[in-house]
C-alpha cells in the first residue's frame, strides 16, 4: 500500500476521521495511531512487523536501562548491545547477500567452493530508515537522560509512524514525542499540507514516472545502443527523476503528517542550486545527512582532531552513507566519490582560510586580473557542482 494508490487514500481517510475525533493526549489516541502504523506497514508483508517491533523494543529497553544507571561504563555497555542488535538486524536482512557474495568470490579466487548456501530471506522495506530513527532515540538518551520517553508506547509510535516509515524523513524523538501530547493544528498547517501533497504527487507521478519510463530506464539498461548525446540526456534526466521521486515522497510524508497535526522537518532545500558538495549535502536528504553528522561523523572526532583526521572522518562517513543506500559496490563507489569531493572542498577552504586577504593587500577598488567577475564565478561553480553531482548519480543508478 503506497501513497499513490486508491487503497491508501481510503486508509488515510479513515485515519483522519479518528485522528480528529479522538482526544490528544489520550491512551485511546495512541493505541489507534499505533494500530494504524502497524496496519499500514503490515500490508507490505506481515512478517516485517516482527522486525519493526524488535527494533522498537530494543531501543526502548536500552534507553530505559541507560537512563537508570549512573555508571559511564554500564551505559556504554547497554548502548553497545543496542547497536549490535539494531545494526545486526540491518546487516542480516540488507547486507547478508552482499557479504555472502564477497565471501564466495574470495573462496573462488583461492580455488575453493563455498560449502554454505544462502537461505531465502525477505527484505523489510524501510528498515534502514526506522533502524536509524530508533537508534537516534537510544543515543540521545545516552547523551541526555532527560530525553527518555514516558513509556514504551511513545517509542513504538515514534519508530513506526506510517508517513515516514518507508522513506523518511528520519525524525528525532525530541521533535516528535512532544507532539503526541500537544497537537499543532491550524489553517496554515492544513493549507501547507494539501499543497505539499499535491506537489509530491506531481513530482512523483508526472515528472519522475515520465522520465523513468520514457528516458532513463531504457538508456541505462543498454547505454551502448544510444548516442553519446542520448546518454548525456539520460544522465541529466535521472538527476531530475531522483530529485522529484525522493523529494516528492518527502513532500507527501510531510503533508500527510501536517494534516494529522504533526510537524516534520523539511528534507530537501533546493539541493541543485548548491555551489559546492558541502552545500549540496546541507540541502539534499537533510534528515540523513544530519543523522550521519550527529551520530557518525562527530563521534568519530569530526573536525576536532586536526585536518587529516577530519578528512578521514569525512571519507568514512560518506562511504558508510553510500553503503546505507544499498548493498552493492556501486553505492560504495558513489559514497566514496562524494567523500573525496567533500574532502577536496574542505582542503580548498582550509588552504584559502590561511591565505592573506587579497583585498587588504591590493589598492582600494583594484581588481585582481586572476579573479573572475562576481557574477561569473557563482554560475561557473554552480555548473561544475551540478554536473559533478549528476555524473556521480550514474554510479547510483547504473545496472551494474
């Protein structure tokens, strides 16, 4: 049951009636919303519900145990166990086949046959999103016990919220949980919500679907059958397609949540207007980029341990961010190139910050012959950034 289906429209209509009828906060409202969340996700495959419940209870229980102890060592132990459980489930269902293939290739290269066969498994849709969302709650409680939720029902609702469970945005508990007690209805929210829903439907159904069906899919399947110009057009078409598809889903999720009285932070902010990769990742998939920053890049040391360590942390973060998107070498390569681009951007900025200010050296009003005009340079760096991002999407979309 997807957002663009008739079945979902009927489901959401019924949800809205009860959402407006039941008082908030109340136990009845929370039970109803949890039932709606699990019904929506269970429609994809009822077996997925066990994984969703395991992730939710693991993070609730770990956060509870962390908040009850004052020992830093015990807190780290509980958080470490929670990370093992959550990332273990993610690895089992999303990356087992990938690592199995690597193991099989290694044995084959050494002249051995793989004695183990891979069991048949289902891939839970959205597991990357709700796993990261659940982990953010446990880590936040580890950092500040005041972030602890009132009870398990709140955490179950937070992890399983149906507008965001399949493709985000990835929420933070400190933003979502207070809204369970205090709804934020208003005419402005309803107008914005309906506008976002219409925008999301137009992006996904009209633009993204057309580009995918009529240009991108055919060219990317057999690029050798097309001219260089056609391939180039398909590359740019995919840049537009993936933006409209992903940002369209985010618009739908945010709009649906607004109609229910929940405010979710924006996920895209004009990413293709960026003039460097650092700015691009502040505008593209904001909920993921900030999650990687707060829960991976900064814990690795961020930029606090010198330039060399900062560049290494950037590379690690982006490679793992690429792997998060899918269990395939193409996503790792895509993430590595973005990591390299971000590293070079930071190197350039670091070197530039050490240079003396030319405006203080040159006479007032004098223009350096080596500098581009103030109107030309922004256009050139925008063109460079957009093309770099577009060509890197090739690794993301390529068949192999």
